[in-house]
C-alpha cells in the first residue's frame, strides 16, 4: 500500500499564466484570489495535506513575490516543519537557456531537489484547477490499476489551454490514445495531475532533456502511450480548469450555488488558506445582501446581489453591487452602480459612478485603479 509520507508533491505555480494575463501580470496563477478569501494554490495544497502528503515543492518562474507573501512558511497548511514541509523552488538557469519555458525544463532545473528526496513516488499538479479531490483515492487507484503513470481526468467540454491532453480510455482505465490540443464539447481531458514513481519521472525527464525535447505532453505522455501503462482516473467532483477571464468569473459565480459550495468546501477535506485577522462583516440597518459570499472585514451599507466579495470591501450607502467579483480592500462609493465586473485588489470607484459589463464579457479593473 502506498503511504502518503512516501509521496513527494510538485506544484507548478506559473502553469498557464498566459491564459489569464489580466490577473497574472503581477502575480502567479497560484496566487490569483478566488472565492473571496482564497488563492488558487490553496485548493491544490489543501488536497495534498488532506491526503497526508507532507513534502511539497512549489516551482516558481516569475512574479512570485505575492505567492511568497501568501505561502510564508506553509503554516496554514501544516507544512512548516523541521523535516519535509514546503519548499519554494525559484527558477534555475540551465546553461545559457535562461529561465525555463516548459515543464520538462522546469523539472530538469529542479532535478537536484527531486533526486535528493527520499520519497518513492511523485505527484505533479498545477494551480489553475479549482477542485476538492481526494489524492488518497488517486494513490489507491494507482495501485489497483498497476499503472506506471496515473492521470486525473474530467469528462466534459475541453478547456482552451495550450497542449491540453484528451484521452481515449479502455475498459480497464488504461489510456489507449493521447491527443494534444484537440477541442471538443464532450471528451476525457487531463486536469494535469500526474502520479508515478520518482525513478520513472527522473528517467523520462533526463531522456527527454538530453534529446532537446520540450513538450511533456507530446514527448513524454503521447510518445509513451504504448510503452507505459498510463491510466486515467475520472474526477467526479466539481472541477474547473481556469483558462480565461470569463471562466474565472463564472467559476466564482458558481460558488453561489449551494451544491457547488458543498462539494468544493467539503468538511471532511477542508480548504486551508492564509489567516487574516479581521473583524466580522458589518451590515448597516438599511443594507441589502442577497445570494452573495461576503468575507470577513467587509462593511456593507448599500445593496449587494449575487456577488463574491473579498476581505475588507466597503460598499457605501446607496451603492449597488450586482453579479460582481470584488477582491480585497476595494471601495465602492455612495450611489455607485457596478454590475458584471471584476475588481482587482484596492480598486476605488467614486460616488455616483456607473460601470456595467455583460454576463458573457465581464469588465476587469486592475489593481489600485481609481474610477
């Protein structure tokens, strides 16, 4: 039986930054705020620690100051330890190639960390997938199917992500065919969660790098469909791969559905995040809040409908906030009206101003902008 303390986890914090340029211009995908009080990396980290995995390497590439501030020593996830725990892995320059441009280069650049680890297995994941998934079940699945590589998949419309894998899967869960970059309204696609023996990963990465191959999906997974037993475990839980600003917006809006919240914020597998000590949200006597997620520290004097509010948001008297995603410490002036918008941190909209986007095309306002 595979033990959790025999598993090394590797998280790519910058994976698919280019899919969400509005929010990743000054931060990594992993540190993008989500659901009012979380960051995207919180879901991956929480899934790991809930499974008992205690050694996690977080690969960074650029703009990771915000990520470092959020993660700190890893204490909120019980990863601040003398042995094992959390390791931030900054970019390592290979020869004259500069910072890595692919998964193969990033893993090769951190091979010293991987090779020195005593764990027998390795689990690799990204930060752009919002889900509460049991990695305990993944480890059991890997053993039961006698797989060389286990990949977590999802059935549905394929996200618009570069080099995304879609699969044909046999009755024994074995992947019989891998297609890269295909678009479909109904397919088994990869959530980019991979599980295998560490020795196998080392061999595959070293072989690919020595042959100047850069695509993990094409040069490792697709190329070894027949040589290796790769099996796909379907994720039945709520799972969204963030591939655009529109997907990000609607993923936040889906949190207003009771069933989605119950699945994502499972009491048996809690989602942990950095604690910000703040007072409870305050609601004025004549305020109105319906079907919304309001974080601690908010001060609501106006009307909030169908919105997700981060910590410390202030909505002044007469202001209307409808179908919006508002990040922490924003200020909505008296009499202002905003609808179908995404406000980054510390945005100010002055009294009486109006800003309305479309449901399928929300307006994004960058960090610290005053309107």
